[in-house]
């Protein structure tokens, strides 16, 4: 099969693309293949499983340069330390997408890392990104996970793997920070032109920034509608496209608590569930700073224009968040007082976020007991349900937006541990549930059940580097 990959990124901004070759994989073994996505891309699944398998595990591409604020501290030179952009692929649907490898070996951006990835973290990205796609949340997509046969040394020796993924692009806020930091305005302009051509043809740089602000406001609201916590919202992990990227220490909130964070490296809760809109706006301010020379020749005017656009983030996020909440509650009108009281009740009663909204759909049909049974304060929840029912909730609307099955943290960990040991059956079972997340299905109750309390109290996620 002939695969034609373009090199748009490397051609447009060669200063930010280092030609590099993945570490050779002598005996690749296919662990997971996303056949529907392969077909969208015009790649024959049978070929990928056979002669095309090396295509999923290596080859020559470019390591992309970018900078980034990591937990608030600026690093001027990050880049793809263990990843390669193989090129851009026009799929069978006519869409242009990046084809990208993770865990493909050290590059000049690797710093002290070995450039490799273990099976577990690559399986995590596959499962969670495909679950996010099924939830309708913009995301990079996982095409395949290939075992490399290499041993990756972390706290203990682990089996190595490469993830092949696709994205509408891998342009990040950190990409523009890198270009701006060079002082080369022409490079910055070419990078902006590439982003515009790729995502918003015909836009000016200021209009591009406006599109990114809108996309990120919507994205973070959608994350929060399903309880998703990214875990490491550094500026190098925020895309220009508005797609979720880099599923490292990500997790789904169980009992509602805005301060929830699972990441082992987020010691101060910077990227906690409730902080995500604040962090997104902060990151976008860094993007504005990088783009200032393209907004206007006069710096004061450029700052004024940037602030005007950035100032729309909070309103856009609020509209997206409240709009989504209305659908989750199946009601219209002013839901803010109702939502405020509900979240207080859920927090005080340690109520599972996903379970409650799913079971509330039953209450809209007349059976409130499953939802109210999640609370210790029965008088409080009964009063709230009575107020909510007066608004005439639409149960069918609720069922369309409140998932039954998400990648629950304990089930993900169980599936990853089994997968790393060579048993992929639990992972396939989990994928079957989370890639069709809406509506109860017989035999899948296990996948809708919250983790035991002692698990959630001590659960931590890791970057996997």
C-alpha cells in the first residue's frame, strides 16, 4: 500500500523541525488497532496488521520544537523529546491530519529522558482519548499501540510500546511561545499562517487568536461536564485546534469536589478540576503575548486588541458551561441557583458525579430513589429534586448528554495492569463500554460502578515519562 505523507509543518517552519528517525523496532507486535479510524484515514486495517505494521512503529519524521510554561515556570526549549511527526495525511474523508508517534526514542529535545514509553501509559492514552471522542469532546485520536519488545526502565523494568496517533495538528500555545522567543517575527508569522491555513482559512492573526479562545472555552467546559481532569495543563499541552492532547496524569473525577486532583506531580493543585478554566485563560494570555507582534505594529494597540479578545473567555466559558449543565439537567432558563445548591449538596455528601447525573434521568421519569440514595442528606436532596421537577426536565435530552460509562480510574488501572502483563481482554471489555457511553446496556453494570472509597482516597496518576 502506498502512503503519501506531506511535510507541511517542516516546510513552513524548518527552524522548528528537526529531521529524525525513530529507534528501529526489530519485532513489533500490534496490541491495539483502531480499525474505524484507520479506514477514515484511508489506511487498510489488514495491511496495518501485516506488512504495514512497521509503519505504525517507526520511520523518519521530524521532532517539533516548542516552549512552554510547566506548572507556571517557563522553559524556552521543550519539544518532542520522545515523539515524531511522521507527516500529514489526507484521509479518505478529505481531512488533513498529522500522523504522530509517541515513545519512538530520544530526539535532540529529550533532555535527560530515554525517549521511550511503556505499554501502560500508551494503552491509557488509547482508552481515554477514544472515550473522549465517543463523548463528543474534541481530541487527538489513537490509531494503534505497538509493543516494541524493548525494556523501559522506570521504577522497575517495563515493556516498551509506541503509540501512533492523529490530530488535526500538533500546534500548541508553546509552539508560538518558542517562535516568539527566537525574536524572528518572520518565523512567528509563518507559524501563524500555517495555523490559519490548517484551522481557520482566511483569518487574520487576531481572528486566529479569537478562534483559539472560543475553542478552548468550549473544550474546558466539555471536560467539566463529564468530570474530566487533564492533570497537566501546561502551555505546551494546549492546542491551537481546541483538541485535547497528551493524556498523561489525566483522570475522571468520582465524588464531586472542585479541588480534586490525582496527578502525582501536581502538589499544589494548580490543575485541579475546578481550576481548569482559570488555567486555560492564563495559558491563552501567554498565547496573546506570543502573538502580539502580529496584531498591530504599535505595541500598545496590539495589547489593547489582545485584551479585548482575551476578555471574552470568561463569558464564553460560562455560556458553554451553563449551556451544557442545562442539557445535563434537562431544563432551560436560569439554572445557576439550582446548580449552585446541587453542587454544594454533592460536595457535602461525597456524591459520585457521573452516577448522579445518569440516575437523575430516572428521576425525570418518576423514579427518584436511585439518585436520592446517593445522598446522606435525604431532606436536602428531596427539596432540591422537588425544585428541579417544577421545571419539567426532559429525560431524553438528559440521556443524550449524561454518560453511563466513563473510563473509571480503578477499571483503567486494572485493564492497564492486565495489558502490561499480556492480557488485553479487560482492556477490550473496557473499550466496548466507554466507546458507547450513553444508555445502559445489559451486562455492563460493572463499568458504571464507582471505585471503592479506599481506592479513590489514595489514587494517583503519573506522566508515564
